[in-house]
C-alpha cells in the first residue's frame, strides 16, 4: 500500500516556508558563490586564486556542481534566489523523511510524524546555504530509495547509481551514500539469492558513478578528510556534545533506535541484517562531527516508525505484567502486530513482491490538494523571503580600509565574506579549509593564538595587517605593543604591523 502524500507534502511546505524566512548569513556561502560564478564564466579552476598563502596550489573541485547551482540561483533572483533554493531543499528533505516513515505504516500518519520529529528538528541546524544542504537532500532520497527497494519496489535500486553520480559532484558526503548502497547490495545478495548478480552489478555501478567527476580518484580524498580526520578546532567539525540541543536530539533518536532494537524480539534475521546495514555506518559517521549529527535521525525515522510502536507495546506489556503480577505469554514478537498493521505489511512478507494497490480517486484528489498547499507555501515563502543578506556578523565597515594585494591575516570565519566583498585583497585563510591544512593553517593559529612561534610566522609570511576579533590574543597583545589601529569596533579590529 502506497503511503498517502497529504501529510508529507503539507509538512514539507511548512518547512520550506519556515526556511525561507531567514536571511543569508553563512560566510561559506560567499566563497561558494565566487567559485560557482567563476565555474559558469571560465570553467572549473583547479588552482587557488583567492588566497595569498596557497595561491597557485591545487584545490578540491568536489563541490563544483553545488556551487554552480548556488550561482545560478543568485543570478536568477539575487539573495532571494539563494533563500528560495534553500527553501526548496529543506521542504523536499522534510517531505521525503515523513513520506519514508509513513511508507512503513501507511495508515498511521501520527506515528510516522512522531518518528520523523528528531530528524525534522535536527535538520534545522543544517539549513545552510551551501552544497552541503544539497548533499543532505541526496542522502534523504537515497534512504527512501533503499527502503523502497527493501519493501519490494526493486526499480528504486536502479536509481541509486545516477543519484550518486550527481551527489559526487555536489558534496563529499556522497561517500556515506556509497557505503550505504554497497552494504545494502551485499545484504540483498545474502537474502535474495536469485537476484545476486543484479545486486552485485548495482554495487559496482554505484562505485563507478562516484568517479565520474572532474576530480576523478581525488574526490575520495576530500570525503575521507571530512569523515575520518576533520579539523576539530572548527566548531562544526568538533566532537558532538550531548548537552547541546543538536546533541540531545541525536541522542533521542539513537536511544529510541537502540531501545526498539532490544525490546522487539522480531527484529531478527533479514530484518536485523538490513537495519544493521542501514543504521550502523550512519551512526558511526554521525558521531564523528557535529555537522554530521543530522544523518542518523533521517536514516532512523522509518525504522522507528516501523518498530517503535512494537517496542512501546512490549514495554507496556512488561509494566502491566509487573503491576498486576500476571505472567503474559511470550507472544510479543515483531511480527505480532495489530490486524491492521499486518494487513499493511502483507505485500512485504509475501516474498517482497512488487504488487501495488491502486489509489482511489479520493486519495488522488487529496494528494492534489496537498501538493497545491505545498506549492502555495513555497511561493509565499519565496515572495516574503529576505532580499538582503544579514552581514551583522562581518566586518563590513572595514572593507574600505583594507589594503589591496597580499599581506592581510583575516579571521577564518570572515574569509568567505572577504572573497566575495573584497576581491582585491587576497585572504590568508577561509572556509575551504583543506587547501590550508598544514603550514598555512598552522601559521594562522600560531599568530591568532600567540603560540610560541608567532613572531617567526608573522615575519616569514610577511603579514602586514590583521583583521581579527578584539578579544583575540594577538589583538590584545598588539594593544600592549602599540601597533597602529586602522579601524576598531566592538566586532573587529584592523591593525597595521609596523
């Protein structure tokens, strides 16, 4: 039985509208925009042209397609175009997460929404104007495809290679998707022997698709750096903290998943193998960095929708047995559900066939109304979206006083802003991060934090001006040294080094 679209579409529209009301404020967006603009004008550049510390060195080109999409959105409707693109992606993610959960229990929309709540809430922290958001959308689609294939819609598996091809050109998070697709293909080879060759071909096709990028084999370098060795001093790459709201939401999803797996005896054999392939690698990646937390609740939402009520029923049965002192028979298995739910899963338990129920006309009309509501919310959000970026966190008034040419050491968080708004002043470091890993990043941290070798780094690099926070160690020490102040506000200080 197909999941109804009313709830997913309406919630997706509401999420899109909410996402459209925040102005652009992400520093990384600006350098992504600059790269996308240059890709559209000159093709993909493989050497750095924005900094003076790694100028002319090879750079990663793994996000070129996402950057081009951002640039096109900006070309169509300036900053409102960027916000509308964000709204589209967020709305699609919300709708697909809820639909994937609802597909496990088509007649229980409330259960599906509750199971999807951790993912919907945590996704709010991923509403960034970067290719990363488009990568998250690809991940959400992949989860839906793999789940649909598991339920019997085998054609969904065939869509995985083209999805990964696009994803590999959007963002390095494709590596997680490739891992999931290969693991699920292996799981299918074990439990569905007659189609073993098809699943093997699927795994090979998914792997080959990720090489169809301008970077070729080098695209795996970027994904490996992000997932296996993220720079921890960057806040979003730091170890997840369960005392924060994102960490707490992740913990809720993880504990609910573990609890369901332990409390429902029916999660055995084929069910267990598929869920292990889907959830264990995602849980590992999610725990490597704060920015990855959102992956697990998205992957776990359909699992919680499918098995969560059974777990609650098992807990309630144990509570009743303990309270009344009555021993219940051990009939609480994962397959012992309500007659209604058993009917819903009939097509899955009968050899994972592909038989589908025909939608009644009333359902089609309802879905059409829901689609109209979602489109109206999206259009309303686009029309009321902010038309200017929020630059309150950036040193805007310092732009006119920045010296042209190399020599500026800028805060890491302001690098993208300077690339877009001060193209005549090359940056010391910016959010592209990995081109600077090594000497440039070490020297930046040394000077900013007044490490023992800060003077040597200052001289060796030929740093002439500093654009830093007033509270940075180098700014505080510069006041003691009497270095000339070119500009100062409560948000930044621009210093000249004698």
